[in-house]
């Protein structure tokens, strides 16, 4: 018996989904058991997909409350009315497929509790990584491992900008403008370039990887506006590329000498530009592509790579969720345990000062003898172990230095840096970046 | 109610699986419903995993015929008795989880027909790509696409050797010897270096991607023994790295001018060393890592990357299959349609001469004027369009030339080359390689 599908929103993704469901030849045969019953749109106008006129409605609640509809696909985006419509559809016993990372990362708790109570599925493969299968592997194949880290390049716009800065040597502002003209960045680029979109997504990935909820507001989030062409060049000379990484990981094994009182149940969840060693699998992920790297025991590191956005890839992810629902028991008393949400506690997030990480800092100092020794001693006094201090050049009588640390507690590093800012020799600290 | 598991073979992979099942904390909670009931071994001796002595048996058929056992894990390897034991277990109503690509690529038809008749699952995630989730995504998430190609680096030994040749500049023989001493290559390296293992695996991936059986013996298979340090260097200068690729793909859109009479239902299935452009995602897959690239409509290209072998990764794949079985209906009348084999016809494979591909050939010719023109004319007479003819150097009064073609029918290229071999100026053709 066919499952009836209602689609909320017929923009890029919704159109891609409709095209796939209307033309199933060469695709998994189970897709023939899905039937588009209604499509909710803001206004009735000609569309690039040919659906009978009778299917369109501007009354979105007529979809979420329709007793004949089995699955509601929410691809309208935005927080409201998307959230309310999802909750209403769940209350009416419908399974949900959504690409809405903003809603899931903020209202996941409310939505999954409602879904569990109603015995329906909420499927979100399209919310992270476009077409890349990443949500399902995290919930299923990779979940037999003890996950130590999930991290990745999960915002295509910033990766496109950083890749062009890397290959062309240009500055952020001019490439952003160009990216906006080419359609790779939005008119208001805030959500992308300030890391907010990546933070939504890592909240979702981290919750799945570590089996607990993550408070979206607790995620440290730093965008790429301050990345300069100079830092990209210096990073390259040191063997790194700069990528906007979203990271959720268990803290490193605590070093007994550091006495950090780390709670091993806490996780680090962060979004920031990061110096990635050029030999690292994430270093060669370029352009608008996304990649998610999962590290677990005993699997080691696996990486899932592909197009992070766009009509085709995102539609593929939505339809793969429909396939999973079509193949699963849809009676509340016998749901598929691999599709339901299985956690209901909130994970606590390691405070920034306790995060143990490598760091890169660039300083402009007066050209006086002994300044490198003075810096090294100050870091040493705070137990900040250094990998290198390199003099990069001289500008306007000032010496430009780059310092790269070993793994150190970020709080100790910040204390050292606060002292160093007061040194009379230190004129400016133009950049401070994390190192993977 | 716990599912009882019997394990055939307690080598590297079997040991890894047992360790995971005995220590499920931090893994998916469904694993607690799996219980190791029996372990079949060749001889009773101390093992690195602590199981009650009573579980061990050297009578393997006592496992495959045990009415209490629900799932048989075959991780002994080799063709026989593995094949017979798998068939016997199926006849006794047991689900199968196996890492045995040799058996599945040769006897898949027999095994899946028996499994379909018995209403049991045959799960093979561990047969290709070690821990990388690749079989399940091909059967499920990616199957909503029309697949155009699946290709990858799916043999870790050859990728390790080629990576070292690339980075160190050494020759094949010396690096193979070193790899054998380090345990990265077997004493008899044939199955790896001659591409046979990769051919087993691409037979499996191609069957899943294109929904039909592939006759293992029809796969063109060329290993890496003839790759020289010189070709690696020349390839690098042209912007390529050399990788052993296994490829299953639909033919390119037929060029109406070529009049090839290609049947669009035929697929190309091949294993050969390949010049991969350095910007291609597969080019940066190094060492023992594996990666599988899937190209489909509308998803575009996705790549799944990770450790292709080893105790931990392979055990993770086996246990992920157990998880899928544990989460699925196990009554024959209601099997999970995403886990069963859904094809029962055999795909036909495009003959070599009709494969359309780019090619790289290196020639040693006498230093006479007009020889490049003569070569170019001969290729042109056979409609072989060239991308470049480059003089690489001079050795012992001979000029060394490298020719790279556009996409051409391999048969036309071979005809041109047969003529060129007869040119009095052409002394030697040391290498002929495919180009991605």
C-alpha cells in the first residue's frame, strides 16, 4: 500500500524531491510505494516540476493535519512556522523528514520527545552534509564504535571562500563579494561566515555521536571574517591549510601533571577556523564540498565526503530518509530501533579554558634582542609547551613572529597571552587560531 | 530475547568481533541483545580474547547446524570450506555475516538464491573497504539515485606501495620487499599486487550499484608490478598520481560520430593502475587507506574514506551488520527490504575495445625530425584525439615521449598503437596506462 507524502515548501530542495519521486526509474523500487499527496506552498504560481494543480495548497495545516498523509517532508526552512508545523504533524501521527538544521539543533528535544510519544520517526539526513550519508552511518554502522570525535567541514560557503583565498591569495572581503555575485554566498552571509550554520550542524552530529543532547547556545563559535591572506600564507609555509572546522570530541586523555579535573563525560563542541596539517584527510576537501570525519574505537578514522548543498544532493538525502521509513515498520508498537532517537539527557560541554588544543598566534614585536626568549619564558611559566617560534619577516621596523604550541589547556595559553600583551616590545597580536 | 551468534574463525577479524561483543559499554545498546554462543576454530589453543572454554569447538558444522544459533559470522576466509559452511548455515535458517569477498564475488548468486529461499539475510559490509560504511550506503541511502559510477582504491597493500613509490621515488620491487617485512604485504602478494582482490571487491560493489550480478571472470584486471619510478615522476609532472583503481561505470554518453553500437545497459568493470588528476578526491587517498567514490543522479559525487583493513575496522563492519540484523524483523515473511538481495539477472560487461577512456603511453623513439608529427597523424587516422605529446627527455640518443589522449575508444587506440609499434623510429613502448 502506498505511503502518502505531504511536502511543506517547494523551493530548491522540495522541487528536487518531487522530481525524484515523480521519476523513479533506475532508483530503489521501494520508492514506487511513495505517493505525493499534497504540496504546501506560499503562493500558487508556475513551477519547474509538473504536479497536478489539485495537489497544491497554501493552507499548510491542511497537510499536517490530513488523516490520509503518512509522512510530512519539511523543506521550507526557518524556525517558524516550520517548528510548529513539524510538531503539529507529529501530533497527528505523521513521520517527519526535514532538512532544517536550525529547527532540529534548537528544538530537537521538544520534537523528539513528541515523536517518541507519538511513535513516529523524525529523519534528518538532509540537515547536515547535503547528500553525504552521515546521519544514518552515525546512528547505525558507526554506532557500534565508541566515538571519540566527529568533526568536519560542514559549511560549503566558508569552505568555498577559504579555498579561493588559499588558491588565489586574495583577501576575505573581495572573495566574499565575488562569492555573493556567483551565488555561493547569501546577501546576508552572517549564518555562514560567522559559523552559526556550522554550529547548528555540529550540535546535531555531536548529539548523535555521543548519545546526548547538546545545548546549541553553549557551542563556542568563531567565523572566518578575520582570516587574512597573510595567515593563509604563513600557515601554508608551516604545512597547514586553514579550514572552518566544526568539532565535537571527547577531551584528550588528561595529562596527570595538568590537574585539570576534567570530567570525562564532558565533550568539547566548537566551531572555529583551524590550521589543518596538509596531510590530514580534511585538508584536501575544497570548494563547496563538505566532509565529516568520525574517529572511534575500534574503527579508527573514517571520512564521508561530498557535495554539502544543492538541489540534487539534498533531495537525495531527503528521499533516502523516505526510503528508510518505507522499509520500516510504521506501527508505533514496533518501530525500527535504528531510526528512533535513543537519548534523553543533555551532555555538558567543556569550558573553553579547559579545552586542550594546539594554537597558532602571530605577533608584531619591536626588533630588540631577547624578545623571543622573553616570550618563550612567559609561555613556559604558564606550562604552555611550544612547538615553534618562527620569525616570518620584518614590516615597518617590526618583527613578525609566529608561535605554534603543542597541545595545551587553552586557559593557560590565554593567561600567558594576557601577560605578553603587556610586554612593551609587543605592538600587536593580529591573529590567534586553533591548530588541529 | 538475545540473538545467539556463532563465529567461524577466530583470526584477526574474529578476535576483533568477539572483543566488541564482550565489551559493549559505550556502543549501541542493541548489541547487548547479541550473545556469542559458539566459536569455531581450527585448533584449541590460548587466545587473546577471554571466552569460556566451553564455547570453542573444532567441529564447524556443529555451529552451522545448531538449531539454537540465529546468526553465523564467517570470518575464516578462503573459498572452501567457507562457501559450503555458509550454504549449510543458510539451509539451517541462519542469517550470515561475512567478510569473505572471494566467496561472495564468485558464489554470490548461489548464496543469495539460497538466502532468499530461506528468508535469511547475508550481510557483507566487511567484505569491501574494511570499516568504511560502503555496502549499506550503496544498498540504502545512495540507491535512491541512478548510479553512474562506483570506483575506488579498495586494496590497501597496493595503495601503500604506490604511495611509498610516490613519496620516496623508489622502485616497485624494493618497496614490495619492504612492505612484506613490515607486514603490509603478504609473503605471496599475488592477490593484492595483481589486482585480484580489488577485482573481487569491485564485482561486489558493481553488482550493488547497478542492480545485477557481475561475472567475476569477465573483469579486466591489471596489477601494479609494471609501474616504474619513471612513470610516477612523469605522471607527477603532468599533474597526476598513479593509483590502482577499481571501476564499475556506465559507458560515457555515446558520441554519435563514433558509431560504437554501445548497449547502454552494459557496464564497464575494470581494475588497473590509473593516472588520477591531483585535484581529484581519490588522489589524496594515501597509505593503507581505502576510498570508494560513488557518482549518481542527482547526488553528484560522494566519497567514503577510511581504513581498508585491520582488526578494528573490519570488526566494526561485521558488528554493524549484526546491529542491522538485530534491528530488523527476522521472520521470513517480513524481512527488511533494504537488507535483502533484490537483483537476479547478470549484467553484461562492455568489451575492452569498446571502453571509452583516456590513455597515457610512453615511447622511446629515435631522435629524427618529424617523428612527433608522424605519431600524431597515425593517432588522428584512427580518430584518437590527443591531449598532449610531450618530449620528456633524452636517454642514450633516444627521445622519450609521453602521449596523453582525450577520451577515446580503447580499440581505436590499440589499432593506432599496433601501427606505431611498426614505425622504424619507435624502439620501445615501456608503458601504457589508463587516465581517469
